[in-house]
């Protein structure tokens, strides 16, 4: 049932690029490295299944997810979907002006950053409620700053960071582990207290 997931997929059609720029669709894709149903994804991101199902069909239509099977749950047949890749890169051959492609990349990244920040806040509040009931909630946060010489060095830093994290995940990933943890990387320009760069 599970199919091979590419490490990186180069997006070369405007339809796929536009689908990826929707933060909710990007979040859904990130949840489908392993096969899952619309209901499972919806539970994981605190959304209603109908909304997730709508976006899954849009992602399937442009070829970013595929159906990989079905399963019976009570009296229902759930369709299982899987993303075609772990990461997506916008191709420079989209025939859009280079400035437009860069602006789309930037806006898409910022939209996803906002979505992830809201998700972390919501999850943290729920976990704090559990900790109030004397349930131990292990967590960790890394917050640091780095000065980078320019766009090329920034891209190299992010690429190497992702490679290192992927190696760590592969090293410690446990199929029979009881606890599952969310790991998020965010890189953005540091702002002063007044909100100016």
C-alpha cells in the first residue's frame, strides 16, 4: 500500500505552484509522508474532515498527492492518501519572471510560518492544560540568531540544517516508540523590538 516518497520534487507547473502556496494545503502535504485518511489529517491539524477532504482532492488533481489504498472504519470506507515527496522546490522554468517566482516563494514561506506559529500556539495551550492535571509534558525549544553573508549562504545554511535534522530523525526514529514529537524549523529575518529590521 505504501509507495515510495521522493525526497525532493521540483514543481514545474503553475497549477502545482499555486496549490502549494495555500498554507493549509502545505500543512496537509507535510502530514502525508505516510499514508493517512482525510479524517486522520484533520485530527492532526485540528480541522474539520470535510475541509481537509476538499483540499486533498485539489492536491490530488494537480498530482501532489495520490490515493494509495482504502480501509474500513466502522461502516465507512476511508481513502488513504500519500504525498509524492517530502519537500518541494519551485522550478525556475515556470516561465514566470524571476522576481515573481521569488516573491511567491517568500510569500508562501511567510504564510506557512504564520500557520505553523498558530499551530504551535494552539498545541502548546492544549499541552499546558494537560500539564495542569499533573501530566508530565516533555518539550524543548531552541532559539538562536545567526548572521549570514547573503542569500547564497542563507540557502546553504538551511539546506545543511535540514540534512542534519533528517539524519537525526533517521537515527532516532522508532517504529515501536510510544511518543511522537513535532519538530519545526523556522528561519526569518530578526526584527528589533520596534518591529523594524
